[in-house]
């Protein structure tokens, strides 16, 4: 079940899968590591283009709501307004092996591309409540496996991949996705969002305008002293994709709308949460950034006029909101390191509270 399947009154028309993979060419893959009592982690890979074309740049922009986190490769992203290669999301202390894993994968699959410099985008959230985050459990080969597993089609949500050990609003969190279709004259474009949700405190949670956190206020082990992190800590990474032709600055503008979608679920943005967002557009094919060869040429970019872009902003806000709710609905109770427990959200009570309040 997903949030929309439960009858929650969500806004906007979705793509056929209601997922980031509704954007043509976008692929998602996971490596999930659940071992013994202490390992609850993994790697998520998002390919902006199909693997045969993943070395071709896409226009991109990013936004940091709160910088208590990490997303590599952003200095170059800011410089040239594009990204390429698989984008990975993992836990805070696994940035290094995942970065190495992307390079290993490119060297194997695209050796000519690997002859030049590689600056992959790898982002993180903190899973140390359930996972032995200081252990060397995530290795480069796990990043390679996540990229190899990437495919289009339905996206598994909840406690998988990089989201395996994550928590959201005091409940079990992880991964969620959603999409919106934007009509533009005779054309239709898709905006998809993917969320690795590890943020928010129980009392903040709001669903479809209803403050349900206080209504679901049974004992919360994460706020009972088992974790030294303050409520709301942990971070959130959001990747937004669209096939609408956009300029890099317009992609950055989409990324700046992500916090509005998160705020609709209640968060006020904790200092201890690294809230980092990436948006990219596959609507143009850009020249790769390697050393120039042959005769000089030109890139030709088509883009949505700025005065027509509001529908895409709304699509980001609504897709991000639903992706967070899909995360909570999909994730189930998990125990991990030191016997700690992260409870799954009580779905029936959640739906009853929302529908009763709206009536």
C-alpha cells in the first residue's frame, strides 16, 4: 500500500508508476545490507539516463536548506550547471566507499570516460541509531552492485538501499518516491521526486494538513533517551528529475521548492538535519566536460520560459510531500544496533485521524 492507495487526499495527477522512474530514462537500484543485529544500511543508485548514456550530462541545480550534511560534486555542479554518472545516496560514514564505487563502475563500463576526471555526486543521511555506522560495512563493491541493479519501472520503498536504517518523524523511515504530470500546451512532462527520509520529530508530523503527530503519541523509543541525538536530527536527501527542458538555473529553482513539500509534512528544519536537494532535467543533451576534441561546436538548449514554470514548481512540492508519506507507509518496524527499535507508523490510526479531522 502507498499513501494514495489509503485514500489520503493528495494533490495532483501522477505518472503511471507515481515514481521518479516515470521520467523516461531514469533508473533506480539498491544494495541493502542487513546483517546480524548491528548492520542496517545500504546504497541507493539513481541514474539520470539509461546506463548506456549515463555519461552524458544533464542540466542540474541544487539547494541546501541546512548544510549539516554532505553531497559531493557540488562545486563542479555549481560551476557548470550539470551532472552526469550515477547519483548515490548512503549513510554518513559511507560516502568514501560509494564515491570509489562509482569510479570503479565507470572504469569498468565506460573506460574512455574514466580516462578523464570523475567527480561523482554522493549524498548521505545518518543511520547510527539502528546501524553500526562506524563499521566498514559499506564497501565499493556494494555501490557497484546498486548501480548494476538500477532499472526503470516500479521503485521499492521503505527500508531498502541507503534508506535501510533511517527514521522519519519518530517512526521507521527510508525511501519514498512520487511523480506529477505537468501539462504544457500540447505537451506533457513528468516531474519525479525521490526522498531518503531521516528527519523530523514525532510532534511535527502533519499529513494532508492534519497535525497527526500528537494523535500518534505513544511511546517513542528514539525520544526516550536511547539516542543522544535531538529530535528532528538525521537529515533528508531529495533528488528531483524531470524530462521538461530546463536551464541549470531553473533546475536550481526546482530544488529550492523541495522544502515547501517537506514543510507540508510538518518539519521546521532542525539544525542537526542536513537537508540537501538536487534537481536535474533530461530535456537537453549537453556536451560532455572532457578535454575538447575535433572542431569546436555549440550546445543548443531549449527550455521552458520562466514565466511558464509555476506548474513545475507546484509539481515538485506535491511530489515531495507524497514521497515522504509513501516512505512512512512503506516502512515497517525494525530493530537494530544495541537492540534499538524504530516503530513503523500505525497506518490504520493515521488514516482514521486524517479522514476524521478533514470530515
